[in-house]
């Protein structure tokens, strides 16, 4: 039986793609171990999947001044020795990394031990952790064709993102029973794992106009439910959705979303026409803006900058997206990156 170590952590975006690979890895007969940080959110998420988990020391690598810059390198060095010991004892055939700072010592240790390493970069421009890891990688998977120019030509390959297969098996009628919606088109709104105050506010400001044409499922984030709108006909709010998400996707005709790489790749795989409102450059390194631009250029998405929200009619933009939905579906159906699990599994089998 071949063995694989998965790594990645810090945010859900560095964990859920690894989880999406688990069924295919098990089906292919791989024995699986996960290396993450000792205190990161990945520990709980991976243990819930009944996958053996090892925690290592982890430090953040920063481009800006912080007192922790003096101590974190020692944590990274400690994590490197811990990862090397785990890898040596487990003797995997290959390592797959989804990124995040905890992955850097794992990738380095695997490379030192001559074990093939495949890493995955979700965003258009590689983050600092993957920039470092890329020097030690055998192959680097990307979501976007634009990313290839930032990476070594002999290593980079366009694969798309691993998508949770259960999302493709939603039950529209089950969702209709949960929601009690009538036959109006359904709009699904996703504000990211923590929700988005800006998106939530814009939607609720235009709510009455949008509800004239659509039923709405609004995943608004923890603590963001508006109690004044509870019971409003055609409008359901959820802080977070897990098991029902696949059914809500099946019911939805169009989606309004932030532009996180994993989410928009799920929308591509599901062929869901979408309106993206990327996180502004003032609040991030601008990766969501680039992600959205790429999808807009490929005709997968309609894009509105969040700074423009006060000056437009959001209900009209959503209505226009719905009217042109078949054009977006047609463009998405021509994508060759929507089956990221299969593309990445082919690489894992090739190099393990």
C-alpha cells in the first residue's frame, strides 16, 4: 500500500481541498497521514475525517515588522526537525501540500529526504509560504492559467482545485422541502467562511427589490443573522451551512459570492452563474480581485467591486446575471480545470 502525507493549514482554504482529495486517495488505496500545526483549525477538521494527525511547531513568515519575527524562525526550525522525524518514521511515497505556513517545514523536510512533493497554489499570485515551498516542490498545481507565469515552467501545471465531490450530488427537492420555497428562481449568497458585513448590508438594502424576482438563501456568517428579517417570505438566513450546502447549491439558479479561490472553483465545477464581489485590496493582498478578474475574463463570472456597491442597483445586476445565465453556463462547461480531483490524483499516482 502506498503512503501519502497531506499538509496545509491556517485557514479553511488550506484544508478543505485536502479533505476533498480524501475519498479519491482512499479509493486509490493510499494510506494517509496529515501533518498540521499543533493548535491550528486543521487539527479538528482532519481528526473529524478519521485521518491520523501529527502536529508540529509553526511560525508565521511575515513581510512586515513584528516582534514575533524574532521568535517565529525558531518555531519554523523546530517544526522542520519535527516534520523530518515524522516523515522518516512514516516513510511516505509522496507529500501533497495545500499551503499555509505550517506546510513549509513539511515540504522542506520531504525534499531533504528525497520524497516527491506536489504543492497546490489556489490564488493567481503565489503566497509567501508557497513561494518558499516551490523551491522544494516536484510539481506545482494551479487553479488559474495566469499563475503559471509566476512559477518555474518545468514544475507548474494547470489542474484546477480539488472540489468536494458531495457538492456535485445535491438534491434540489430536498432543499425545496427545507426552505419551503415556491417555484421562483433561487439566489444563493455566500459571504465567505466568516461572512461579509459589506455584502450582507448590500443585499439587505436591496432585499425587497431582489425578492420580487428571487427566493434567497443567505449564508451570512457567524453573528450576522438579522433578527428583524426572520420570517420574511422567500428569505432564509444561515450563519453557516454544512450538510445542506450541496442541496442548496442544487436548488440555486445563480450565486452571489466573495471571490475566494476555493469557492469560485466550486461554482465553476457546479456550473453556477455567479456575481462576484471580491474583497478589496485595502483589506487584503488583492488576491480575490485577481481571482475575480480571471473568472470574468473567462466569462465564468460577473464582477462588481465592493467600492461600487453604493453606486449601483444590486437588484438590477442580479437580474441581468439571471437573464444571461445560459451564456455563463456555456463558458463554464468548456473549462478543463473543473475536475481538479482527477487532475491532481493523476499527478500523485505518477510521482508516487
